[in-house]
C-alpha cells in the first residue's frame, strides 16, 4: 500500500469530510491507500453495506505522486503453480494450494477476495476445506434421507394422534348406540365387544413365584 501525502490527503481524499472522505484510507506506518488491495476489497463491501461513514472513491488509488506497478498475488501464484487465475479463484487459502499461497501472503489472498466479490459475501474464517462435488453429493444424500426420516416420523405421530382420536369417537358412538356400560374392548376376530376381564391376581402371583423359583433353581440349585 502507498503512503498518502498530506496534500493529497486533504485535497483528494477529503479526510474528515464525512461520506465524501475516501473509504480506502487505512493506518499502517502512516496513513496509506488500500485501493486495489485485498483490504480495499473488504472496505468496498463494508461501504456497500453502509457499515462505514467514509464512502468516497476519489482517485485511481495512488495516494502519493510516486506509484509502482502492482502484481496481484493471484497472478504470481498462477505463474508459480501453472494454475490459471480462474481455477485458483475457486479455492480458499486453506485448500490444497494453501502452502503456495502462504508463501506469498500472510492473510486472505486475492484469490479468496476475488471469490468473495463473485459471491458478494465475506469469506468465512471458520472454513477449513472445500470438499469435492462427489463428497458434497454423498453427504447431501445422507441429509436428504435424514430429512425424509424426520418427515415420516412427524407424519407417523400425526397418524397415531388421529387414530387415537378416531378410536375414542368410535368407542363413544358404539357405547351410546348399544347402551354398554363399564370397560369393554373390541375383539377383531369375532367382531364382538367384550367386557374387560378382571385379571386373576392369584394366578398372576403364582406365575411370578414359579418364574422366580425356576430362576433360583437355575442359578443356585444342585447341578
């Protein structure tokens, strides 16, 4: 980034003049111009979202009378790797070209910023890697199955609820129609309404005792 001369800062950058102030002014060793850099791209996005007071774009980006030709990082990486800038722009620094990018930049490289501009959204700092289309398709199939299972589960609960409501209505109607009192059940084999039999408590206790005795003989009885 180029340092901004005091004259340029006042006459062109319009520092301190609200929205007319140039949005590319950043503080480094001195006030510097970030237009045409990754930081400048970030400031463009912030300005578009109204997150900055300074909105100006007041010159071609040369903050001082001295200018030097600038080589984009993505072009340098393309030259070093033989990968076209268009292909490089598809990847984040953390992807397979990470080591080559890190040799040329300390933070988000211009390939990432180019990708940001294309998507009109900020690079997510928590992204670790971009998976292949096949891997994405595989996990999306799993997600679709889970979504379908959730839908079926909700549908099953709805069906069950409706079934219980219909059952209650049916029993109430036949109870009124046939004048039945007390607890009864429907026998689907005979299509008969049967009185609910009282459980034989003595038989149940005897059965439980028999089971316990059998277990005792099995575990601690003679061989």
